[in-house]
């Protein structure tokens, strides 16, 4: 771990003693836990928080943090063959190391690293790999997950930047950028459907994997008078999720009444878009988040 931190970055004990980085500059504030390299806060200067967190998040070493930006890797959802494997992979349950930190023109640039070890080799994905998570905070939030295959055999993986966004009321929110896109509807047992030509609106539990899309997605939130713009590269899936009231009550680390205030729009490579990495190759998936006033 790098010992050199820019003036705007402070290493401190967070919830339940988990180590975190508190970031403050003239352009914005953010917070990142080493557990999962998990972004738990970001807001541009003068703006309200853009990232949503559940008040019921556990902040324990054996659980993923609820809210923020969990890194799902190297599988998404339940493991296809091993029911004992952790949901969404092991990356969000591991401590990543901070390998680089600098500040330029008010933006803070951080790099976190995770590699294969004995525990990962004994997991349901026993490949040699090196992962780096690059984060830039300020008026924008830029994220890049770079995965390299350092082994001698091909490695196939899924990944998602499982971003939770704060909204005023999901019932008044709309989403554009996915019009006409085919999706798997997880609420209807992965039934295939196709989005219409009008913005997505929310009237109940929504859990969809949009397929073969590289489009920029925009969250329109009139309640907070803003648009959240999510642009991406190296990603062929977009996941859209809100649990609504019934599902929220069934999630232990999610407040029963919190669902109206959040929406997940996830930059991903899942299902048929899983990445096949040859030995010595790498893949980078990026998400860039900006906020516009309405």
C-alpha cells in the first residue's frame, strides 16, 4: 500500500473499524473503503449526495457493504455451479490495497489493486489474475476496472460496477438511453423482453439485465432537479434495479422504507457478455458519472 497521500486524502477508521479514505478537494467530496475498494460517498462541490447508501449497511468483513458502488467480480449474482459461493463474487468481500494516489487540478486519482491468492485459488474461480480499480473524484466520478489474466489458461469472468444512485422518489424518476434494447427480466424468471421507445418509468420491482448495449444512460430526477449521466466503455450490459417495497422488506441490510430513494444503474459485462481473457491479456471496463442541473 502506498504511504504517500495527497493533501485532500485522509486515511481513517470508518464504520466498525474498517479502513477508509476520506477525500475532499475544491471540486467535491468522496469516501472509499478498502473493504471491496467500495465507494460509499461522492458529491460534487455544492451538490447533494449522488451515491446512495443504506442506513442498514453492516460494515463487517464477512459481508458486502449495501449501497455505494460494490465491485461484482468474477461472477454476477449467484454462481452458476457452486451454491456456497458468495453472491456477486469475492471482490467486494476482500480488502484491496491502495497502490497509487495523487491530486491534479482539484481531482483526486486513486488506484486500488487485488490479485490472486490462496483463498481465491480455492474459490469457485481459481484463476491467476491481477485487478486494478482506478477512481477519479471531483466534479465527476470516473471508474475503471482493469482485469489482467496472469495465468497460463483462459479465464472467463463477469463484472459489474453495481452503482446505487440517490433519487428523490423513484416513482417520479425516468431513465433514457435504453430504448428499444432487449433485456432479461429477473422479476419474471429471466424472461426476454424488449424495452419500448419511451423512457423507462418505475411502478414496481424492477430487476433487468439490458443486453448488448454500450449506450450512455441518463437518470432524470425532477425531484432533485438533476440528471445523472452514466457513460461507459468496455461494457456490453447495463443492469437496472429497484427492489420496491416487497423485496426491500426481504433484504436484511436494506431499510424497509428506503427503496423510494435509490436506483441502481450498473455498468456490467454479464451473462452472454462475460469476458473471455486469454493468458497475458487484459480487459478494461469504465464508467463515467456526471451530474447536470435541470
